[in-house]
C-alpha cells in the first residue's frame, strides 16, 4: 500500500498495528493512533509548530534527572495524573480519597519511631501530626507502613536543595501501633510553586496559568491485603485550594489545623512545646475490591 493522504493514512497505520501479538498492546496502539491523528486533523499544525512540539517534548526529557521528573510534571499539570488516579480508585465510600503522587517521593526514606521529630532541621512553625489507619470495616490496622513527605516553610522539598538525595528532611516512614495509631512531629509546610524553570513552566506561562500548589503533607500507606493509599492532607487556611496547578484537591482531604498546648495531646501522646496539630483517620480499601 502506498500513496496515503489525509483521508487514508489513519486506516493504513491502524492496519499495520492490527497483528500485535498482545491484545492490550494492540488496543492501546490503535487508540493512540486514532486520537493522535484526530488531534492533528483538528489542530492542523504548521511544519514549524510540529517541530516546536517535538522540541518541547525533547526539552521535557532532557530536563529529567534523579531528582527532577519533568514528564510527571507534564502529566500532572495537564490533569492526566488525576484522571488516571480517578479511573484507578473507584473506591467504596468510606475509603480515604486519593490524589497525585507527585515527583518528590523518595524510595527508602528513613524509618522513625512513633513521636519522633522528622523535620531534619527544616525551618518552620512546629506541627504535630496524629492519625490512625483502619480498614473499610473499621478495624484498626497495626503495623501499617506510613510514609510521609512535605515541603518546608519556604515551600521547598529537601530533594530540591543542592544536597539532593544526600540530605533528606521532612520525610520518613513510621509503622502504626497496636491500635492503628501513628504520630510524628515536624514543621508546617507552605504552599509552593511546582518547579517552573523548565519546559513545563514555559507551558504554564504560555497557557496563562500560575504554578502553585496549596500547602499539604503527602502520605503513602500500605498494609497486607489493602490497596496502597497515595494521598495528601491539605491545610484549610492555604491559598490555591481552588486553583491547584495539578488539580489534586478534594474537600475530604482538607484539614483545619488545631491548637495543641504542650503536655498530653488529644490522642494521648505527649509533646514538650505548643504546636499546631493536624489530625486525620485514614481508611484503606481492600486489595481485592
Ligand atoms: C507535589 O505535591 O509534591 C507535586 C505534585 C505534582 C507536581 C509537582 C509537585
Ligand atoms: Fe507536594
């Protein structure tokens, strides 16, 4: 077959991928060809615009390093990460809502004991985080692995500093106690712009958008027979709750900070100074839902 034109090229490419041995591969290949060709038909890019699009994607790839994932930023800012998240988490009503992972999660972050200060010397007002983990039938989960990470009071993650992965702070892992409880001490994170000194930042500017996320703490939780939960808690008094650049905010994840004087805490722990307190009871969906 030859002499393809704009009315015949799409079917020709679809025909070419029809023999993919793997059915899922075939389905995905056909869909991407159809949608990409439809996009080009709708936009009718000039040759110059198409070359610019390819140069943009090339810059996105070139910007990626061990601690900078520009493709995740692109997916996040186009709302694709939250769409994939929504499709994959059609959870039962009482399971905790999910949101984006983001590019600042670090595998093998340090383990802490319950109650430790995990701020690693980050500057900021003291914050107590007290929570629990249970299953959807309200059984507390002991020994659940709770990972957390957050920005500092200036809005920067540890991995964004010169020291990168060698000076981790404001992140860690704890395991829940016998009643599914966990707690740690840290500092209040600020709202921040996602890294916008690369091609994704250029795209946001061209689209007339700001690069900010509201203040939040990230969590990732896992336990046997449960779906791993990736979520954040957003601070209720933060700016940008209604215009998060990555579309990640859900009402059920917005928390008012409480005031916790030094001494015994509302959840039976003990702290040596006055702190703001962030409290939340997380519910993990069953793995076999
Ligand atoms: C974050 O919350 O860490 C994040 C999420 C998406 C893009 C950039 C940062
Ligand atoms: Fe974040």
